[in-house]
C-alpha cells in the first residue's frame, strides 16, 4: 500500500536471493522452486480477499487472512502483485507489490503479506532452511511479522529466542516432541501470545509466524510445516546381542583372528541356532 | 519358536559364511544374503530424490522438501499457467500431537511369533535402539504409527543374542510374500498386513531414508540383522528387511491373523 514497504520488500528479497542465486543459476529450463505465500494481514486492513499475481499471471485466487498457499513455480525473476478480489493488473493498481524477486531453482521460500512494525502492509520473502536434520531432531523457525514491538519466544517457559523484531526470524534445532510455546514482550513477563501446545515432529521444519497487530489486539500465531527433511537413523544394530553384552565367541574369534578357528566358530555358531 | 525348515536354511548360511573364512567375512555383502523377494511399494516421498533399490538414494533435498500434499491443480486451469498449486491450508491451526494408538504386540503366524512391542528411540550413535531382551521388539517412535494411513511403521528386533540365544526375529529371513502379520495396538485394535517383499542389504547400503520415511504408502517395515557375522565389527554384515502392506483394520483384537 505504501511505497516504503514495497521498496523494503524488494530489497529484502534481493538480499536473500542473491547469495543462493549465484550458486543455483543459470537455471535449467525445467528447474522449479517451491514457494508458499502466507496471507498475514488481519481482517479489516484493506486486504480481506485478494488475488496474487506473479509476472502478470494469476498465482493465487481468493486469498484470505490466515491462509497459506504453496505453489511450484519455474526458477526465475518475479514481479509479485497483490490485488483486491476480482481486480487485475489491467484495470487496477495493486494493494502491494514487490518487483524483481529472484527465485533460484530448487529453493524453498515463503512470501508473507503482513503488517510491518508500524502497521502498514508489506511483503517479505524468507528462504526456508530445509537442509537435512539428524534423526530425532526438529527445526523450529519463528518469524515476527506483526505490528508489535520486540518479543522473546519461550518454549516450556524458557527463553528460546530473545529480541526478535519485525521482519526478522530466528531458528533452532531441538529434540522432536511436544512443547508449550509462548511469546512475551522482550525482557518482560507480559505474554502476548500463548501459551499454546505445539508439536514439533521429527524430521520436519515448523515455522511459526507471529502476525496481526498489538494495537488492534489481534495478534495471532500461524504455522507452516515442511516435512520429509530427515535422513533417518544411522542404522539398525539388531544382531549379535545387545550393545550391553558382547558375544563372547565373537570376541574370541576376533582375538585369535585366523582361519584356524573357523571350524570351531562354525560349531559354536551352529549351536546357537 | 522356530520352524525346522528355516532353521536349516540359517544353519546352511552360517556354515557357508564361516567356511569361506576370513576372506568371505571381510568382503561384506558379497552374495551370502538371504535372497530378496518381492518389491516394496514405491515411495516417492521426496521430490527430486531418486529411489535406488541398492540403497544409494540421492539425498539432495536442499530445496525440495515434501509439502505433505499431492500436486493437484494449476492456479487457473483456464490458462496455460506455469504455476502449479500444491496445497492450500488454514495456517492458524497449530500442529497437534498425533493421537493414533501405538503398537503393542506383533504376531506372525508363519514364524509362530507373538512378541511384545516396546517403544524405542535412538542410541548415542544415532542408531535405532533395539530392545536388550532379544525376545522383544521395538517400534521406532519417530516412524509412523500403524493405521496412521501414511508412511512406514518400523519395528526392529534382534536376530539373536550370544547370552540369550534366538531373538524374536531369528527367522525373519524366511518370510515370503503373502505371509500374514498382525499388529495389535494399545487400544485393542489390530492392523493386519500381508508381506510384499523381503530384502537383504549390506549395512553400509541400507536405504534408511526410504525405509524410515513417514510419507508415501502406508506400510510395515520389520528390520533385523542377517548375513555373515563380522568378528572384527562384532556384528552381522547385513540388515534383513521385510515389508508388508495393510490389508485390514479391526476395532477389536482377534487372535487368529
């Protein structure tokens, strides 16, 4: 809506895209990217039902607050524009726009339409870290896209991230499981969101968005979950006894370590079956 | 516990392996496996990840993680839109804990096996914990629950233990496609499966990512050890993997799979 937020969005997009773009480009013709778009402008802020266009083509139709749409798009540079419901680039000016957003092939990114810290609509582009997790781990990313001051993010009562401000993010890899999450005004015990029970599933990236407006008293949480980012465990040691007890006949075999004991080994092995 | 015929097969395999001596033991996975039969259901869980039956699945998911939704429509079917819609959801719903009941008992009539299923996680090496009592099996708690409708339910068990003798999965390598398996859950319900494949993998080439994936078709994956015993590593060189697919779900547990 304001030129200022549009410009900021454009710069932010270029900044995140460039380092990765240099590696990933030139893109092959068929190279695709996964892009999610989160509508995080609260109702009543002039964007209750919108259509999103990319390079003049309709990308998302009838998009409403609190909704997350995931699309697959060819790698390339995009001009993004958000229009009021039913309006098009041919007959109206966009509510929000960001030009020249570089989307490298293979990337996973999220574009948020949200309020900036002062309550003006803005577009932000975040690259989602979907690198492999160790077995048993989950990745939590928290993004501040609300018209609200700096906050601390707590998990089970302990500060996990502190001094998070709009439009920034923080992330951590934590053991998978159930957590109680809450958001406090920075450095205070004043809880503005939560506590809410959140499951962080193994091998998934859970992205939590704090959105809305403190002044309008409609701060809320939204989440995006990206699964399938675990390589699985290192192996399955399911023979030769437990790790608590080494097989003695095997220890003997290893110690002597020569073909001379093979006959004996055969007999011992046979007796075990 | 064990049927005579598979026991003889295992004996023959052991004798062959040890008879070849240190050369055979050193060349891990060189053809002394339980033969592989049948095939696992395809698991196209990660876009861009090739599925290699030898276990060399490429694991480049730097940018193409599963969104959890099947690709469906283009944004606007009336145009030749270059954009493909994957999923639209209400983001204000938080991810909630999964309430599907966990498995409690594993029954395999062909092996005369009825064994408790513990809940297991990871050891300090990042490997799956296998119950110390070789007569018990373990459901890997980061795998799908039976009956969840998606992904692999992994149950592991020992082949044997030196001080305990035969383990619950001593004869896993004798299962063949068509054999029946039942998993009873803690709520008294039972999921019935039919074996579709049995495979042997050198431990360095086990397709762990596929076998443990929580996406793709619903399936039961039983894993134990097999192949020759490597005395230098104090373990068997292979993993035996039996895959079964669900054929029925029953609200109350019967005892005749």
